[in-house]
């Protein structure tokens, strides 16, 4: 079961539009952050379409400015009225109510366009699935949740080959979502959207060429290297760590204490073994790692706007297995990789082909500002 991650106050994400995936790596921008593929959904309190009453809309700023300009400069200022209890209060402050209508007006005007984008893609994916006879079940949503947890800890790739610790991964995901202001309901809707898109993408998966199978086989079973890394934000930090290493500091202890990557820092910066052409690791990291000897520390490296120091821990020979012996597993990896790529394309295609009418006046201006080419 997917465990709830938030109780009490609901927070809101600043997720981008339907096709704007974050590509940073790790919780601080390191090289594996799986949330680049978590397309956050929307909070339930916005699903009811709650909006302002017709007579409660504030006047435009231009009108207020014109009226103010027409007044005498010596006209005494009038105190602002308290927040009206225009509906059932959502909170009380020193005995004074905060009205629900004002609360939802602010939410719709500030976040409504982004929220609507997420809902549109979810509904478009559901419509396409129904038209193509593609069935999405609760098990598919659960699989997306498990895949998200696994990707978070392995996309770097993470420290070792142990089975995924679901509880550790769940707590880590909860921390990232809280930092980004993504509610539990938002995240769940994002999982539903991904489940629909993945099923549609898998239905379009093509056969793999022998070259693709061989490349995936090499990534998984070819020669690999295991490293530790320290991820740092600025050159000053890098110079300080380099100096401590020269003075005999332990690389693993320094990684645990100073690395900005909260996935790998607890294990002393240790990563799972990776191949020379593993796409989950930045090219500069791979290239240097295969040039170093065991125990050797790199010069500072720059990748994804972060500095990295790496030390080679182990060089692993190719696994003694043939392609035919593991072909099913290799093709399964390829199928998921292909589906991930297709999901992003499909999301954009569905949005671009849809007929969209925005009916709420609070959402409409911002929505069309974000999509001027789609304005009717």
C-alpha cells in the first residue's frame, strides 16, 4: 500500500508545466534525482472548482491606481477593512475569521494554471487509454510508486546492490516532497498520470535491434567501476576539502560530513558500480573514473552546476554471462527506458492536440500567458 506522507497542513508544489521535467540529480541538484520523472499532480482542495463569488472579485490594479491619482495628496488615508468572513472561515486569528472564498481566490489566481495543466494531461491520458482499450489498475499506480522509490536511490546509482529498503526510501521521498511543497495528494495524482502514460507508452513499444540489446548488456554486465564522491556547491568548499585530503583526511568521512548529496553522503559518498557508458552518470564522471587507478582521487570536476571530487574504490571485470542467458532481463530494462522517453513525448502530444477551454476568469489569463500559441 502507498503510505500517506503528509498529515495536517497541505502544501503546494512549484512543479512546471506538463512537459517541463526537472533534470537535476539528488535532493540538492546532484546527478540522479528521480523526481525529474515525478510529474506532480494537484491538491484535492482545488478539484472541486471552488472560486470566488461573482461580486467578490477585487478591482484591477489599474483602476485602483487611477482612482488614487485623482485624489488630493492631502486626503487622509482610510484604514484597510479586516478580511471579510465571506464564507465559512478556514481559520481564526485572534478571534477574527479568515474567509474561505478569499483563500481559494488566491490559490486559483496564483497556482490555478499550473494545477490545471496537470489535470488536463491526466484526463487526456485517461481518455486516450479508454479509446485504445488500455486498462490502468491500482496495481499500475502502486508499481509507479515502487519505481519512484527505487529510482530515487539507484539513479545515481546509489551505494550498493542491497534490496531496496522501502521504509528508508519512503522517508527520503517524504523529505524531498516536503522541501518542494508537494502534498501527498498531489504526488498520488502524479503517480496516476504516470501510470496512464506508461501503459500507453508500453503499448507503443517497438522491437529492439541487436545493437540496442548489446549496448544495454554492456551497460549492465560489462566492465564497471565503483567510486566515492563528494559533491560541493562552490570552489571555496572544494579547495577546503582538497586541502584536508592532502593533510591525510579520510575521503569517506569527509563525504559524509560535507557532501551536499544527501543520498550518498550517509554512505561516505559510495556509489553503486557503473559502466563506462551508463547514462545515469554524467559523462565527465564516467570518463575520469575509468582513467583513475584504485585509491586515486580526481581533480575537481564540474557536472550539472556542481563540483565533484571522486575516488576510485574498485574496478570490476565484466560479468561472465552471455547475452542469451540474460536477454529477457536486458530487454525488460530497454523496454522501461524506451517507455520513459515515450511518456514525455506522449504527454506533450496529448496536450498539443487537445481542444482546451478555460472557463474560470481567475485562471484564464495566466493559463494563456503560459500557452500563447494555444489561445483560441
